[in-house]
């Protein structure tokens, strides 16, 4: 994965002082690298029994939508508060530089559906855990989590204990 890691740019002090932001846009503009990421994620789940891919706004959409397409699954957007037009449920979460809310349409997941949750990066695990809580509140089953990048030093995986967590690149 070193060839993919080399395409990710570090941006210091973004979005706040003290944060070293992993900028994936430099990888995304490389068609071969982006395709490889989607292909590797898809190959991990191609034989699994999954009903939906839920992806977290906004960079999670970049990976979740093509992954859902590749796997022949429906796509569920998980958005920040106030962005979805119909009835929603919401969940508060914390991240390394603050807190926020996520929401999902109340009819996005049916009871018993198996959902793969996708985002670009696993940091503290706050957004991923909140998304799992939304899926489970609707009666869905979290099949697992897929991330392109994991910041292991933030120990976000510990918040997802009991779930299957897949990442391509670790820092």
C-alpha cells in the first residue's frame, strides 16, 4: 500500500491548529490509484451477504457510492444535521477536534438489513460509531466498516470493538 500512501498529502494545522490532515484529493485525481482503492474494497466484500452501503458525508460518499455500485447494492447517505429532506433520526458524535450530529432518513434501512458502513478515514471512530448507532436504531445489522485510511495512533478502532473493521492504509 506504500504506492497509495505516497499519493496522500499531509496538510498541517487543518482544520484546526495541531491537526495533521490527510488530504486524499491527491490520490483521487490519480484514476488508477482511485480505481485500485475501489477494487480492493470491493474484492474484500464481493462474497459477503450485504444489503446496503451507508457512507458518511462527505468524503465517505466518494468511496461508498462506487463501492455500492461495484457490489450491486443500494446506497444510503449519512449526512450532517439538516441536510436530508424527509423524516430523519439523528445521533451526536465527537471527533478529534469537536462534536457534531449525523442523520439518516428513517426509511433508509429496514429491520434485518445488513449494512456496510464506509468512510474515507478512521480517526477517533466517533462518526463511524454514530453511524452504527443510527443503523442499529433502525433495526439494521452492521456488517462492518470499510475505510481507505486509518490513523492508528488515535485508537478509533477501539470505539468499534465487536465490529469487523477493514482499512487499506494505516498511519
